[in-house]
C-alpha cells in the first residue's frame, strides 16, 4: 500500500512497516556497494524494509566508445535519477566520482561514506606476473579509458602505450586475461578491493605516479532534496573527513569546469584539522602540466559564534552533509575554488581547452 510518496507493507502479523527502495546499477560491483550501504542502514533501522532496485544506465550500455568521447555528464546516473524523480526509488547509491559537480534540480547527495583506498591499481596480464609498470617491455599496451590516468602514466612511463578499454570490472579483467591485446590494465583500487580481487593488484600507483580522480574511492547516496526524513536517515553514514575532502575536490573540478573529457587529478589529505589538497591538470599526452598544493584549517576550536551558525543544510557542490560543520564545509569549498584559481592564473584553462579539443577530434 502507498501513502503519498511513501510505500508501506503489512506482514503476516498485521504489522505495518515502511519500505525504502534503493536504486543501483546492475553491475556486480554496484550491487556489492549498494548491499554494503543497505546493511548499514538496516542495522540502524531494523523496522524498515529496504528493497534494492537494479537498473542499467547509458554508460553500462554504450561499451564500444571511450567515456570521454560520449560527452554525457551523467552517463552512469541519469536512469537512476529518473527513477528517483518518479518516486520509483527513494535513494540511489553511486560511486561519487560518477556524479557531476552540479546535480539536476531537486536532487542532493545526502551521504558520502568513508573513503576506500582512492588510488589507482595496476592489474597485469598473467604472462607479466610479478612485474611493475617500469619493468614492462618497450611499447607494452596498457588498457585504460581514463584520460587522467593515461596523461599521467604517459608522462611517467614514456616507454608504454595506452589504449581504451571499456566495460565493468568483470568485463575488463576478462579482456585482459583471455586476449593478448593488453600487457596490463589500470583500475581504481577501491573497486578491486570491494570485489574481493585484491590478489590481482600488482602495484598501487601513489600520487607521484598517478594522482586520482575527484571523489575516487568514496560512495555517495543521492536522495530527493525535499525528503528531509530520508536525508536525516542517510546523514549518519557521512564520514566527516571524506565529506570535506570530496567537497574541496568537487569545488576544484567545478571551478576548472572539468569533467570526464579533460585530465584533472587530485590528492587530498586531512590531518591535524587541516585539509591539504594537491590539484593538477594535464595535456592529453602528459607533456604539459600544472600542479599546486594548498591547505586550509577545518578546526572548530577557533570558530566564532557567527561561524557556528553557518547552515549545514545548504547544498555545496551537490552535497548536503547534515552533521558536518557548516563552517568546515565552507572552508573546504573555498580551498577547492582557491586552488582552481591558482591553477587558472598559471594557464590551466589553455591546457584544458587544448585537451578538450584534441579529445573531441580523436
């Protein structure tokens, strides 16, 4: 039975309980990620029934084109958001890096969970077992559909060649193992770890080799902005350090007007009540780059009474983080914008414009 937008069910004993429908992509990784969040919510709300609704997205269907060429900002999110808009689901689980920095009106990210390892990982063809990228033979082909990874790795390992590889994790590993097209592929470590495939990781690429994508390694829960009770329910999942790091990263990307089709990378650390953030932009071949680091304080000790009253309910770069200090969130946004401005003042726009044009022409 339904009551307004809410759905309830009655069990055999006549007990009525609320049903909350959770939208997800159909891939195995998406299901694992969604199940982990539903388990947490079930533990906090044992009287609520959580139903998982899986669907395919445009990004899951178009597998013969590089992501950066499709040019659609919400490749992996649009169908899920349509379901959210039509009240077919009540919340949606995403990888944060798939969500654009500006969300459609009426939606917000109500939770950003504690970040998994945000770095990229190298998975080798079985014949190269035990090697690292620098030990692969000249002109070895590395599979990645990310301009960000390719730009940085071309710069760092000029003896290697890079080719697009698409598909979900299972598909990519199959393409690597069963054919001879690739010597290795580069994937997000977080996904491999969530799938239980850590044994396939031969090398984790640290920031000196390959800085990561904005929001990489973090899961996000998207909700309807007007559903205050759902927003409240998911807000307990927020991890403050991850929320603040990702707000800073998203503000940086938004200020640079970056997206899938340009190589923008970040590296963020929170320690001793400070956020340290390194941001970089690259030309497609990695030969041209700009990289800068800035920091800001997110300590609540030295906040004035005025700052204490900063509204945490405001949406910042698509995120509404209840239970995280509003002043700290504002500081994170400012850090991202300031770092973006610093790179723009040194010529980032020119690098990104050329990268975009070259990518469009590919």
